């Protein structure tokens, strides 16, 4: 299961996911 920026609520995870 790979969390995407759209599903992620953590800004840190979203920045890394980008």
C-alpha cells in the first residue's frame, strides 16, 4: 500500500512523496 500525497495528511510525507 503506497500512500499518495492526496491521501496523506502529513505535510512531511507529502513533500517526500512528491
